[in-house]
């Protein structure tokens, strides 16, 4: 799929992303301090993550394993030999004066992750340059209103394990960039690599963007492409703000191009911060010397080697990524691709819930319908996770079973579902308390006969070919007995009228 | 009983047998420190109360028949580069004046566990950078053999306090010779173990791929005793070796018959003091007499050791010392008092006043000003030089020409040793080119100071073991040091060779003439 | 190999060391001499030699993902030049460094 310049948008937007995800470990990358979010400042710190004199790092095995899992899921090649480097710069949230990161020998490289468009077609196959493992910095808190006041430094986050994922500039629109990020987040959450909670900062995105503009009058479509200077956008705190910032930045670069004709190469890469409230990107001060990070091998750590056997083991422990799971779910339960997509996009726990339900019901499509129309809708209204959802799969399966058996219809089933949800009582109790008892066939026949006798016009209409007229009888029947299954009653009426 | 002059082995035995109490020993040494530390300046901090309390606890346990550790009651001095939770740890820098770490270095924990009595923290070159102990922010250490001379460095305080009987043993650290060279200049025995043999956790880092902690004692037997406590794997140091720790003290007695000692002809070239050369040659003869054989070996790249070392070490140091920026601990410059100040220097103070009109004009922010001024005020000249050199050599455009080049030569230097140890067991030679030199002689010539490490840096670059010990005296009465280097984990052999030598000679028993 | 005053000033900023005019002069001379000394490595052909960053040959040293006790906030802040009892205080900066 290509994105060609159009009259309305006479350029192609070129986007590459740099994503940092915190790995779901109990402890930090190089020390035993907790990584739990939200603790009081400087309560999860020790000599190592405070960068105290004489302190030393020791690598967290689980962090490395999770990083390998993420890289494998992104189709990366795992390096047989990897090492860590120091990236030197001064900042108060970086207490050692260097970040332990990876420079020339990252543990993985050359991956890819596809993103599918809303119609289910391939939107973009995004190549990944590298994934590497590094430590996070602490937090600087500044009260801008206070002006000259001090900045407060909390080092609880310092040393938290991070995967840095860098894509090629393969994305071509803000919309698909957002969709790609959603896919990445889903993937990492599925694999248990990260909780990807953007509010808590466990997933952070920077974007590199510029425009390719075909120059008219220089050979038309085959002519030279003008490339605007690359801008790195920072400070985007949601996928929505990534999309908005990219839309804004593309428009801004187009305007600037028209005014200045400045091209890449004439100007250094610029960093701009996204102001979500104002809806604009703003230039950040360029610090020439700060980009000289003086990387060199971290002498306090030893290299890591990864064998083919290690990789096979990691792959086996990985579980299905969403792309595989979508197909597998659609095939196994014979549900439409759309249904599988909706279910998978809600996360692993919801898929487990669905599979539990479908197994009990013995039929995928019905289970999927109930998932989409009842479970998911109410879950969205209530908030919370599927794990906390009070109506468990066995209860939903119970209700579906009774509907299938003909005890009551689907709409009555929904009422029961709502009551089970509200009261927390077992399905059987709710059914009993709502006076729902299956109506026997004999009772149904006599009710049918009674109503047919009382409504000769409807009988005549049906006999005249207007079968929908029978609906008028259903309301009357339910007034007399609310437990009447409308479908079954309607069919019986039609059969009796035909037999008249 | 005169505990001051007893070997560590004998003193521990005397305390264990009840011939003398740990408190009596501690008092003797603390009194000696009171008397001598003024002129010698070996200690930056002495913790009399804690030392006595510790000694009393050991005595009480011994009397009650409870177990006591292998170093019970032994007075130990610890280089101020090792973190101690109960005493300041300054690295002899204004940057860390009064700094109190919230944890003990692994070696300090092990010493405490072994019931050693830590009497104080010893003076050193600031951040272990120097070869004379004159780079201390708290004044130089005097050589106990001649107070007008330097004790060597950087573990000058540790060497001087053992030489002057202010502690039975001391702990030093060696990045390019900082245990062996001062041991040589002060007439004591100093072991730089194989890289990774002793945990570095809690040793304030100078150059992480070179730093190693080791014992500084009066004899090889005492070093063997200390090594049994401080050596061994530490899960908190990823570069610590997992190999089992031998019983060094029980491996000393085997004769040297058949031992092959290498002699490097280039060691005896230009720059070596003739008296040192004579002392070293006599030591070779003594080893020969003890049954060893002497063989010529070549270390073709040894002459590049200094150049390699003065790239690798400053590069790592420039990064290791970045944490001293005034943000989280250590010295922070007062805001708004001008900048670029070097306190106490008249003409610069004037400059400072002159610049006061625009106090932050040259810094991009108050934060950068705080960093630059805190570091300018907190670090001494040699530390600054090495930070500047390392920063330059790692910076964009110079990395390959300097740092990466040095790492390639480092491999050649290590390979030289590997090749040499194919034909000999140990390599012998001088520790340093001259005996103790006068204070102030080299302080204005950094390059001349760097050359004092010429025989010692190779050991660190290769990550192998080395030991120095006295092998004679100059006519002027200054100790002459001999160095043996051995392959990785050859500590048992190094200690045995020196112990056998010390059984045949008495250089290590000589003491400087000091007030009693 | 001589360094210029500007080179030294740039390195000074990179190393966050304030250098007075006198410092710059002195440091330029000293560093040039030291760089001259270390430049003798140029005479060795190392084209076939791999860099040796570390004397150890060990690999794969890990710790388990098991929590260990942290310091108390008071211990963490005990040597801080300026703090408010819960955070380190430094002259105003805007934003995190971003651990990029």
C-alpha cells in the first residue's frame, strides 16, 4: 500500500518512532529495589540506583529474558554476543552521570511489525532497526508556576529496565502511526513484557518526522523529491497525542517549506516538544555539546552470550502474539475475522475469558455475540479489567444454555445477565426469583388457541400471507404469561393457523 | 609483650591465646597513632571509640568461650577509598569532605566479620590518582623513613601507617601500582591480586577495569592471612571471580626449587636508579640461591604501558567521576558567588570578583553553573587533568585514535604476559625506577610523576597479580622494592615466593627510626 | 599533538569543569604534553588487533529478579547538599532527561 501525495496534501509524511517500554520486572535492572509505580519519592533506592560512590550494577536475569522475548516477538535477530555501554551526560535525574545502555552491539536488530488498517488489509509493514536494553532515569519535578524554585528529584524510577525500540522511517501517516503503536502495545502486553501503561510512563514515544515533497517543474512525477529537515517530537503522553502531534507537525513543516524551502542537510535535526493543551509543537533549545555522549564499554558489567538453544527456549515460552492469535481464534471457533480482531485487541485475559465461555457453550459464534454485545459493552460501561468482571464465563454459559434450550429468549437472557451482574447472585436464583419457569408445550398450545380464537383478524391476515401480523399476538401472550418464549410461541401460532 | 612490632600472624595468635587482650593492642596502636599521625599524616580519620568498643567486644567473646574471627583483634587501617558506614569516606577529596556512605564496602564487611579492628581511614592521592600522595586535599603523607620524602601513592597513607607501626595491616587499592609502589617506597609488602579476586563493591571507582583491592603488610605471610578474609566471590560485583579461595597461609612453605623467574632486560634501561638496580639484582641472586632459576623474557609492548594506561584509566575515570556533580551528595558550590573560583589563590580570587557583575553569563543555566563550579571547586588539579584527558579521548572524533587504540595495545600487552608465562612462572624486577623521592620534586611535572608507574601498570592492564616487597636499602637508608608479577590467580605462588625470600632475608623486618 | 584553547574549553564544558582563563592556559599546555606522550601508540600497527576493554573473559553474570531491601529516604538523602526531606533539590531544570 502506498500513500501518494494528493492535491489536498501534496507531500508524503515520513515517520519513524522510538519507543521506550518499561519491562515488567519486580526489581530494577541492576539492583534489588522495587519497580512498583507510585511509591513515595526516594523510598525505592539503594547505593546502586543512587549512583553512590563504590556501588556496582549486577544485571537482572528476568529483565534480559523479557527483552529477548520482546525482540523475538518483533521478529528481530538476537545477537549471539552483546555488551553494555555507558552513555555519558549530566542531568540530575541520572545520578551516575551516565546511563547504562547499549551502543554498537545491541542484543537484537532487524525486526518488523505489521499494522492492519480498519478494513483488515495490510496498512504498513514497519521495519525495526534495533531493540536494546537500558536503564531508566529518575524523575525531575518542576513547579513551573514557582518560576525560580528548585527542581525536585525522585530516583525511584532510576534503574528501571527499559527496552528501546527504534523503527525505520516506514510509517506514512499519523493515523497509521497511532494504529501501529496500538499494535505494539497489544503485542508487548500479550507477552507479559510490559504493562504499557502510558499514564504511569511505562511506555513512552518519540517520533521523527519530515516530509517528502515532489517538486513540480523539475521533471514532474519523476522529478526530484524535496525532503524537509527531520524533527524529533518529544513529550507525547498518549497515542492520541502522538497522532495529533504528527498531524500538527506535518502541517507545520508544509507551511515552513512553502515559506523557506529549507531542506534536510541545510539544517541540523531539531527537537520539538508537544504541548498537548495548546495543540502545538515547540522548538526545544538545541544543546550542541550535549549530543557527545562519549559511549564506551561499561567496565562494571560482563558481556552476555545467547545460544540458539536459549533462543529456542525463549520462543517456546513466549505464547502466541496477537497476529497469530487472531487467525487461530477465527479458525478454531469459526468466528468472523472482525470478531477475532475485537476480542484479541482487548488483551490476553479477555481472550482467555472468551475461550472459556466458548468451550462451555460449545459454539464460537454465539459465545462471540454474547462477548461483543453483553460482556464487552457492560465492561466498557463499568470500567475495570475482565479479571474483575463479576459475571464469570460459567454464568454466561448457563444463560446461553437456557436460551438455546428454549427456556426463554435472548432478550430475556439479557435481562437475566443484567440482574446477575447487578445482584451478584447465581443464574438459577435470578431465573427463579424473576418467576421465569419454562412454559410447558401443553400450556403454550392452549394459550395459542385461546388468543387465536380472540383475534380472528390477525388469523385472517396471516392466512392472507402477512405472517408479520402474528407479532401482534406475542405481546398479548407475554401479558398473560411473561415466561412465554416469543420465538417458540410465534412459530406455534403460525403452525396452528396453517393447520386451520 | 610489644604488640606494635609483631606480625599479624603472631599478634592474632597472641590475642587468641590470651597473652594480650584486643583492647590492650588497640590502645597501643591508637596511642602510637596519636603520637605519630601529626607528622606523618597517614590517617584522615581515626575512630578511637569504635575501635576500643570493638576490641572490648572481641575480648568479651573470647573470655566467654564464644567463637572469634580469624583476624580477631588485629588493628587494620583502611584506605579512604573504601566505603565505611560508620566513618567518613572522602577519597582525600574536598568533593567528598565529610561524606558518609550508607553502606560498607564488601571488603570492610569481611574484615568486620573476621573481627579485625578498623582503627581509621588512611590518606591517599585524591581519588587514587597519583604516585606520591601529594594529591591529597588534606595534605601529603610523609615517608616514615624520611619525612622530607614522599611515601609513594596512591595508597601512601596505608603504606606509611604499616611502615610506622600505626597499624599491623592496611588495605590499599591498586589501579596502576597504587599498592605496590608505595609499599616499595615504604619498605613493606603489598599485593595487587588478580583482577576480580577481591570484590570491588564499595571501593570508590577510579578506573573500573583496572582497580583492585589488596593487603599492605609487613610480610607475605601477613598478606596471605589477610587475603583469606578479603578474597572471594561477591554476587554484588559482576566482575568478581567465582573461583574458590585457596588457603594461602598453608601454601607458603614449599621450597622454591625449580621456580622459573623471568627477568626483563628493558627494565634495567635508562631511568632506573643504580642503587635500585643493585638491590634488584641482589634479590635475583637471593632467589637463585633459594633454588629458583632466572631467565630472560621479553615483554615487547611494556614500553607502551604508560601511554596505554594514561588513556584507559582517565577515560574510565572521566565517567566514574561524573557522579560528583553536587546534585545528590558531595560538594556543591554556593549559588551566585561568582564562578571559576579556586579558593585560596589570590590572583584568581580577584578574577572572581571582577566577574561578579554577570555571574551566570557563561553558563547556559543555573544547573550547568552549579555543576561546573561544584566540580571546579571540589576536585584538585590532577583529578581535573585526568577528567579532561579522559573526556577528550572519548569525545567524538578522538575515540578511535585514543581510547580504541589504547584498548588494542592493551591486548598486545596482555598477550606479552601470556607468552612470557609460557616459559617462566613469575616475572621479577624493580617496582619503581627510584627510591622515595623528595616531596615537591615532581608536583609541577605531571609527566615525570606518571613515569613512576612504568613497571607497575602492565599488571593492571593485563589483569594479573603482582606483589612488591623490600629487597634492600640505599646508602641513604631508603627502602628498595622488588616486584614479582604472576599469571592470573597465581597469588599462592607470589605469596610463597616472597615468604621464602623473607625467610632468608630480614629487609622486611627493618623499621624506620621514629620516636618510641 | 597540540590542543587549542578552544578544544580545551569545549572539553571543559563537556566534563562540566569551570575553567578560568588561567586554568585554560595551563590546562592547554599540560594536556598537549600528555596527549603527546600517549600519541606514541600511533607507532604500533594494531590493524589486526581487537580492542581489549576488560581483562576478564567471564560472561553471563546475572542476579535473580528478587527484591532486596532499599535504603530509607533519610539514608538516601543523608549526604545531600539540599533536600526537602523526600526529594533531592537542584537548581531549576525543565522536564526529565528522558533516558533516551
